[in-house]
C-alpha cells in the first residue's frame, strides 16, 4: 500500500504541472488583461507599459509560468488587479464552497444511493419506473432552471427560505443551494447505483449468501452494496472537484460568494492571477480526490490489493 501511494504521488507531479501549464496558457489566450483594466477607454501607452511591468506581463509566457509556480510553492498565488492578494480571496471563497460541496455530496450519497438500492432491488416495478422517469427529468432540466424555480417557490412565493444566501453562508442556508448543485449528480448516482445493484444481485456470491440463510439486510449491506458501490464511489470522487469548480451557476443564483463566483469575476475581468490561482487549487483537489477514491477500493472490496 505504501509503495502504491508513493507511486501515485509521483505520478501526480507531471499531471499537476501539465494541468497548470495548460490553464496558464489558456488564460493568456483570453486577451489582454491590461486592456480589460481600462474598460471601454483605451489605456495610455505609458500606463499600460507600467501595469505590464508591475504584474510581470511584459515577460515571455514561459518565464511568467516558471515565476508563478515558484511563488506557488511558497504559498504566494499572486495579487489580483485590484490589489488584493489571491490568498485572501481564497480564504473567503473556499470555506463557503467547501460547505456547499459537503451539503451537495451528502445529498448525493444519502438520497442517490438510497434510491439506487431501492430501484435496483425492485427493477421493473412501478417504483423503479417512477424514479427512472424522475431522474431523467432532473438530468434534462438545466441547473439554472431548477435553481430559479426553487428560489421562486421556496423563497419568494412560500417564504420558507431567503431568496439569497447571507455573506457568512451558514450551513442551514446552503441546504437548498446544495440540493440544486447536487441535483444532476444525484440523478446520475441513483441510476448508476441502480444498474450496479441490479447486475450484482444475480451474481453467484449473492445467491450463495442467500442459500446460506443470511438475513436479507446483511446480504444487501455486507455483500451486495459494497461491491456495487465501486463505480459509484469513482463517480462521486471525481464529482467533488467538479462541484467545487462548477458551482458558478448555483452561486450566481443564490448570491454565494464562493469559488464559482470568484472564477466568474476573474474571467469577466480577465484577472489572470485570480483564475490561475483558483484553478491550481482545484487541480490539487481533483488529484487528491482521485487518490482517495483509489484507496477506498480496497476498503470496499478486500480482493483488491495494491502492489
């Protein structure tokens, strides 16, 4: 196990540098950030040259990338064009988005897996058809439509919640935004769990456990569910990073100043340091989540061994 973890950590190094380099190059293709600072009026040539020197934009892209990565390893993600440190923006944005992501993942695990087990054990019955139809509708409806609809009904019409989330974004206020953020992923988890349960239910080890007289609940939880959760855990693990980085729509609807909001503002204002800094952290989140998912395989299935 230890050798496998070390090997995976070494493999993460080129992936990290490759992903950050790709993002760095893509952000520089967006346009001239100095021109974006001046708005509709064109910058004075002297002012533009001074800004480029101040932010290091007058140097070659490869030199900017090496300098940026060197600063990243010291904990310095640069300074936004408004003079605020990117680390300060991260300190306010990531805690909010992490809480929102935790709420979304809890919905995925609790509701998605539960519905998947119920429909997988009752495949072809009315409850199975109803859940399949419902998940298909959820997948088909865009997230911004779901968010605006729930905001209108629960916040405006019925008054069960505030239409927008307060700046501190308490955990209780994030339940509805978390449900909106997790809605599509929850539907996929339900369908994936259902398919996996239905396939493994016919496996020999399940029939053997039933023939030995084991209780039905133990057969489902100790044998059937553990093996069926491997593809589900893979999806949820990769979805964590996607939820954190893809919360732009949800955070805009509920006025949540998290990672998605900061990324949107950074792209809108062509703020290179902000976009690259936040995406760099999200790349690390993806890599760590994938490593943890691979390690969970051995917990779910004892037959899996890492050399």
